[in-house]
């Protein structure tokens, strides 16, 4: 039976081709300016993973980034001139998902609140490109290289939820073991920890670590997501061994939200959590 999963972003109406061309232009001008991806990302105020994804055409080159690239790289109107086409392409673009995931994907994209509990793995919206690729490469049964690339692109595209306006309220409770498992090797893991620090520094995001030594844990039922869709009541989402469940019953959602509230109270504060992540990064 075919594995159930979110499908890749639509490549209809020439959207992918537009983004590929812009990505290649960005890379050429960046290299002409003598800047590495990390150096350019620092000047633009974005993460290097995002710049890499944009240059490869797997991430939407949002107008804000194009305006900054115009100034930093002295593009002489190359990027500002294509902003109308990018906005039109973004309006046409649609992310296609199978029936089991479609409702959740739509709600995630427009949610006003997103809350996540991760018990064994870095949640998808937080994953770096290298981490995501390592996760998919180790799947059993094995996936083809083409499938891996498409799934990585899909995962990165969902992360645009952090960049949209108005920004949603986002929180995470991560089990400490999530910070210790070096998915993809030492370098990839270091990049992943830096990504957690980067996202955690956003004004609308709080990341808390649940120490392994905590002996009064209110949730032994695995990872879950809570989100408040725009104009709707809060819902929950869980997935175990590829079997997803969207929870809409208000009483069931209330119980999960209650557990999450207790976990946030038991976990380290965001400031303490940041110190823990920084220390683990230093010790790599």
C-alpha cells in the first residue's frame, strides 16, 4: 500500500520555473559579490538554510527577501522588477495534499496559534534541510532520491508559516533527547541546534526543553500538535507509524491542551532552554 503523506508543492502554471530562475540569479549575484550563503543570510536577516532553499528553487523567494537582495547585491532592478510576477505566482501556487492531510495542512497555513510537543524527533517546521534529508533518507522501505528531494522541498515550503503576516503565536516543548540525537551526523546536528536558536529568538516563538530527569510527566502518549485555525476552535493533530488523526472533538482537544499546559509549566523556561541548547552546541 502506498505510504500516506503530504504531497509536494504544486508545480503548475510555471510557478516552479519562475522560482528556479530567480534562485539561480540570486546565487550568481551573491557569488559575484563574494558572499557565502551564510554571509548573505546574516546581512539579509535570514537563515542560511532558507537562502540555500531559495537558490535551488524549492522555497518561495518572498518579496521582502527580494527587496533586501536588491540592495545588498546591487541588482540594478533585477529583483524588484520581478516582484509583481512573484506575487502573482504565489497567488496561483497551491500545496496539494491527500485527503487525510488536506484539512490540517490548510489550517496550519493560516493558523493564528501553533503549539507542538516533540517527544522523539525535531518537529517538521523546525527542521533544517540537512536534517529533513537525513530523516527521509533513513526511511524504510527506502525512498528514491527524487522522492526524498520532493519531500524535503515540501517540508521546507511549510516553514513559510513563520514568515507570513500577521505572524502566528508559536510554542514548542521539546524532550531533551530530541537535542541529543545527531540526525545526519555532527555537522547537520550542529546546524539543527543553531536553527532551534534562530527560531527561538523570534518574537512570536517560544521553545522550551523538557529535561530527561523530570520524573512527573503528564503525557506518555507521544507527540502532538495543537493549533487554532483562523476563525475556528482549537484542534489537535497526532500521527503514529504513518497513521494520522485530526482531533476536532472539543472535549478531546481540551484534554490534550490541558496536558500541554502542564508540560509547559514543568519544562524549562525559554531562557533556560536556550542556555541548554547553546551548551549542547558548544559540546559537539
